[in-house]
């Protein structure tokens, strides 16, 4: 029988440093480290000397104000963590949900949002910097952000002109979900998705209220780049979208209710929604079109003029604590670029093909391009599509 570890027993300096290195590598949880080293009761004292120990308890109760306001996406957080944050700090988490980065940008440009934290996608950050809508981050206030633990390709978009403006939340893909009890064929491409929308699945398909993904995946029907701003190629996409429009069930980025009720049989979808739906309703599958599509990463950022700046930093630091972040992943089903968090996840998640697609499917995907956010022709096409 394995020997039971006495968490209260003193340990040698060497053992302490070994456990510290294991914790830094993400090999053990914060709870394990504090228990084995006997620091559980001394965390607040040690946090100044070893900042990473501050973890999710990095803010003193009552010291950051009574609220923090965040703008984010549907089905994207574990609300139990919000309650923990409120219990720890006294700050209530207020959430605004958006369906597109264009909508989020327009709100910030209009001013007066009252947001303290928002969740931009990789390709939008440089635009926010150019428009002076985003704060450069003081990383000394985010001790849970340790760059060496993150996958580089998912961290780079947060840095513009040598300054860090955003830290990674998670990453994912854009594919489509389908109910196999309703859709009798086996679509594996975007061409099949759009063709089924006009035939056997008519009236049962949803697309995003979001030009990047809806136009981007219409472009894939013709073999064009997901990010194309070529007028002729965009004309192809618009013709397809206008042809599909009368056959759609809805245009909405919050498509889970429709899929869960059975009113919708297929929808453009993101990784985490695909995993959540499949977990709860096994006949709903998530598919990446073989022609390619989108690979993306989302970030935590602070808008200019955030009214509760201390709360913003405390909240971001709380959410990227590996143990808290692991709870987030369990809830939303998106992979994270932080190796410390991934080490805390069960194999059934780290080996799930929805979260971690096969290499050939992943290699065919494109990161969204900054130009697509502000391209006027794309905006006009989406407006005409929605109005048709």
C-alpha cells in the first residue's frame, strides 16, 4: 500500500525546491504544491516573495471594488468560478455577451461601455491598438501569466509593436455541428454543408451572425481563402449566401438552443460548443471541413478607460490561474495554450478529437486576418445577406 503523505510534516530545502520546480513546470497543481510544502496557511505571506503563489487569491477581499464588467462570447465560462471570485474579492462579475468581433468593435468605438475586461480574437488586437481602444498590460499585475508555459503561436497576437496588450484565454477551430439522427448523409466538407442547407436540411440550418466565419466558410465552398477580400471571390460568396438565405432556420451566433431543441439540425460552430453539444447529446457531431477554415485564439484584454482597473487585473489573473483555468476548460470545452492547465486535464479531454483535431485537418486551417475586420466590402455583403 502506498505510503500516506503527511502534508504537515517538514520537508528539506531540496525537496521544497524540487516541488517548486514541478509546480513551475505545471507537473503538479497549486493545491498539491501548497499541501506538500506546508505553505497552505502561509500563501498570503509568501505571495510577495513568490508571486505565482498568489494564484486565484491574488486580490484582497474588498480591495478592488464591488464589481468587474466583462464582454465576451456565448457559452464561454464556468459561472461557478465567477461566484468563487466574488467570494474571494467581494467583486460581482457582470457579463455582456456578443456574437461577433465587429459588434464588439462598434461598441468600443461608440464609447461608454463600462467594460473592465473584454475577450478579443487574435486578428482584432492590432486594430484595437491602432484605434487606441486597448490598454497595454502591466504584466507585474498578472503573476499567473508565465510566458514560458504558453504555446508561442497562440501568444504572439497579443503583442503589438513590442508591447503586450492581451494574454491568451484559449484557442479553437471553426467547423460545423450536425445532428446525425436528422441529417442522414455524412458531410465532411463545406461544400456539402452549404448544399445540404438548400436541400434535405432546408429550414434547419443556422449560420453565425458574424461576417468572418459566415463569409469565410462560404468562400471555402469555392476553394477561396477564408480571409479573402478579393471582390470577385467575395461576389461568389455573396451569391451563395443569398441563395442559401431563404433555406436557413436562423442567423445567430448562439446556436446551442436551436441545436438542443432539435429545431436546428446543423450550424456553423466553434470547438467548445461542438464538445458541449456532443457531450450532452451524443448524436450531435462536430466536423471540420476538409477544405480548411479557421483556426483562432481568444485573449483577455483591458479596454481604454476601464472603470475598475484593479478589478480587471485581479479578474484576469484569477481566470488564468491553472487550477481555475482547468475548471473553465471542463465547462466550455476549448483547449488552452497553457501547458500548466493542460497538465491538469483528464486524458479523455486531451485526447478528444473535437478539442485536438487530426493534423491534416488542423494544417488546412487559417488564422483570421486583421484586414477582414474592417474590410468595407465584407461588411456590406454581411449587411445585404442579413437584410435579404
